[in-house]
């Protein structure tokens, strides 16, 4: 199976296992598919070699197909199983992107609802990160303002703008909490390197031994 700019726009789920048995040695693909801050799949553009550009996959059937066949291997590398071929996924922050709602449990960019929230983190780029029973994920940038609105101080009062700005700038050591879906969690700092190490995922999988991205 050759590399291409997008996945086939058909439901292949029922034939994935059969295709893997029929073609067990199809080369893996690296650096072709990315997950952006809004939970959109982005694939190499046709002019990638000259532009380095990725473009958003807009076909709903393709988006759903990728989401249904998105998983991780035992090395913490996330991939899309495209028939017999693994297409490894790179992401800026974490393997999930969560939609944030102050009264409901977060849902992943693939539509899976979390059951619990284990931790709320904020990285060095001020990206909110939720750790749920599904694993770590960045809060969609569409929901950043909603997340900020769910922050509380130690008394349970909404965070004031000045206090929040000071905390984000590292000039204040006050405790901050996130109140959502009936839970209250402290907001703790973390770096993206620490996040990947702590939760054992690879943010940017690369081919082994200098092999090409797609053989």
C-alpha cells in the first residue's frame, strides 16, 4: 500500500483485520499525519516537500474512520490503523484533545466521553491538560475561555483576572482549582517533556534507524 495524502473515504473497519492478515508486512508511515490543538487530523499537503505544509482533513467519513482506528502501541506511539498499514500520528501536546464543558465530563476529539478526571495540569505554553481514565489530553483551544471560567481560588471564588495573570506569569504561588462536572481538582504545572515521560507517550514518532518516512 502506497503513501497517499489522505485515507480512503469508505468505512474500512470491517476489513481492517482481514487486510492485516492478507498484507502483514506493509511498511509503517511516519510524519504524514498530525493532530492539531483543535482535535483536527492534518495530513501532508501535496506540496509538502517544498512548503512543509499540512492540511486539515475535512471529509467527515475519513475523520470518523481515523478516529475509530486510532490507538497506541506498547511503546507509547499513537497511530491510525489504515487497513494493513500503521500511520503514526504526531501531536504538539498529548494524544487526546478534550472538549471542555463545566457541567459534563470531557469528551475526546474522537467523541469518547471520559468517566473521571484524575488531574488538571497546565503546561509551559499555558495549555490546559486533563488527565482522565482515557489518558492525557489538551483542552481544545476552542474551550480555553470556558476552562478559565471554571478556575477557582482556595475559597471557591472565581479567579480574578489579575490573580490569574500573575499565576500564569509565575509571579504568584496561590493555589488554583478547576471546578467541572461536579469535581474539584487542583491545577498543577507541568512541562510537555514531563507530560510525555509521566504518561509514557511519544509525541513525535520517528522511523527507526534513519529509515524513510514511508518506504
